[in-house]
């Protein structure tokens, strides 16, 4: 399938959380289209709404969360918004894959690795026990785990963090999902293991023509892995561009601030202090009326208080 084919289309996605007697908007007017084999970065500071947007795309929100009316999430031509949890159970793990941030918490400590991977194969691909067992070994081999037969017999605590993360990737891709969401899956890994995992993710997604969303705060990961990226701030899109455009000609002051905060190779704090964005993001209950970045923006002008500057 061509990379330009829209496997995932998200339009006007709004997400709110119930707090006390009211609702606070966490994501507003989120838009994205992702083709087969394309990895789309979702980037921003902690608390920018990245994970909320990703879970909204999956239609997997906590009990106090809701997707606002008018939101559209289409997997090929099938609408996911409005589906019940029971209806989504047939889609999660099959057509939709998810790799969470912490593998140690995602894997069941009391069940062997092979059985955890096989569960999805039996449920979503209808494989029998013997066929599922053979496919488990092959799935673990595809993520370059040495001696996959032995790994399948082990419990999660007997594996390293890098091995656990490979297991989750194998589990997510074993059902050949049309779409995959990865929520900062390398945050807890050392940089060497992270680089290996990122190469693995890129190769496997390309092989399976999966449309992928990669959630991260690390712009270095975006540059290495993604073809296109959306920059989020307090649940709103600041910028959406190809990775080349984002790094070469960033338009929004927030994007520029994030890029300036990346450490330079060979530069230490003795050479120059690492620039940072002053201030902190506003709470959801006190978002500015205009551009949400205006209180922290060094280039803000009067119109920014009522209208986003890129629309002015």
C-alpha cells in the first residue's frame, strides 16, 4: 500500500475530562492523516496532550474522559468514534496496536511471555494453540530476540528492559495491525538500546505497511524515525509539517523554542547554557483566549491575545 494512502484520518478531534462538576477541554481541533508505512510524530512538553490525543485516536479514554461531538476518527473508512467499549474490543490488539511507555507495567508478571503474545493471536487471528505457539516464536524472532523459544518460556521479570520492550513490539505487530500507536516506548531505556529499538520499529512498520503514531517529547527521536510531525501545546496544534520542514524552517515560536532546547553535539554547559522556554504551560482551567502559547512567547504581540499568530 502506498505511503500516501490515508489509513488513519482524524478531523476536529476534541477530548475533555470531567473534573468535579464540570468538563475541562484537554485536546481541541486535533487533525491528522497518516498513510500506510508512515510514522507520524506527536511531540511536545510533558502535559501537552500528546498521550490524551493518542488515546483518543484509539478510542481508549479513562472513565472520566469523553470524545466531543463532531470528532471524527476513521480507520480506512470505518468510524471509530461512537463505538462502544465492547465493539472496540474486537478492534484493539487486532486492527489497532498499542505499545505503552513502561513494559514492566504492561506485561503480566504472573504469565509467561509466550502465553501473553499468543493470547492476541488466538483472539484476533483465530489460531489454534499449536499454530499460535509457532507464530509466537516467529514474532519474537522478528524483533531480533536471541533464542526466542527460551524467551517465550520466561516470565517478564526474567528479561531486561530492552527485551521487555521488544516483546511488546512483537505483541503489537503480531496481528498485522493497520494502525499502531507507540507512547514514548523508549523513555526508560539507555541510549544505545533506544537506538536499536528505534531502528527495529522503523524497519518493522515499513515491512508491514502499518500507519503509526509515535508519541514523544524527544525531537531527536522524531528526526530519526518520523516522516511528519505535529507539535502540540496544551492540547492544541502549534505546527504540522514534514520533519525536514520542521527542523529547517520552523514557523511557530513554540517549535523554535523546542528546537533551541536540544543539546548540541560536543557542546557542554561551560560553552553555553542550554536555552529553555521560560514559564510553564497554563492549566486546562485557565487557558488563554488567543494563542495558548502567548504568555510564554518571546515574539508575542497584541493580536496574539485574541488570535493564534499563524492565523493573524
